C-alpha cells in the first residue's frame, strides 16, 4: 500500500516568489508547519492509501480524461486561509487564470475516480497552493494580520501541460513526494 495524490506542479521559476511569501508570513512567529517550497503543488485528488494495482487504474482513468483536455494557463493570486483569514488553520495562495478549464477538468477527473471507488469531495473545489498548516493558536492573530496585509502575488500565467500522480512518503522530516506517473494534457 502507498499514499498517493494527483496534482499540478508549480513551475520552479515561481519557487523564489513562494519562498518570499512564506518568509514574510514566518515573521508572524506563528507555529506553522511550512510546506517545503519544492513540495508546493495544486492537489486535484488525494487518494489516501492505495494498492499498486490501483496506481494503474488511476493513471489510466486520468490519462483518458487528460487526452481530451487541452493545456491551459493558471497563475498565483492572493494569500488566504482555511477556514478563514481570521482563524487560519491552513495557509495558502489562491490560483487564478483559466479556472473554467481547471474546474471542468477537475469535475471530469472526480467522475472518473468515483467510478473506481474514490468518492468525490464533499466540499467545493477551491484551487489553492498550501503554504503551511497552523499547529497552535500561538501568534495566530499576527499571522492573520500579515495574511491580510500581504499584497497579491499576481504571478505571470504558467502553462499546465501535465498532471502528476505522486506517492507521498511520510517521515519525521516531512513528506517526500515521488512521481509515479506523469500524464500529459493532449486535447
């Protein structure tokens, strides 16, 4: 069994910008488990524990949908938090750009994965890049203040030409993501 998820990677050229946002938010002194910049991605589906046989089923289903999906463009927008900026538990950067293409692609993937026995998410798809998870209430108000004061990131649009099925290995040093399959958008 292995832990797996499907994601869109962020181009390496945007990593310095992501790092600067994290550094600004770290100044709050809040207890946050920050995601290593190289691990930041847009999750399309978290599968949890799956078997090796399910890797192939998932890759085939995703590949079928991806063959019909034309590449599209996204960009990083403003910072935010779940459940809210006033009470942050997950700190993130929003995603803009061709959200209609992303949303349609996401829905078709969800339908295909539901046929494989992976239930659809019960919450609305909110595309975002997780920067960190708040571990305690310490300095949370200052983190909220800095989130509110942070100017929009407004990155240049970047192309989404593939999705990646990742294996997530958990360790005391954090998660290590290993690509299992790279699936090109070909529509």
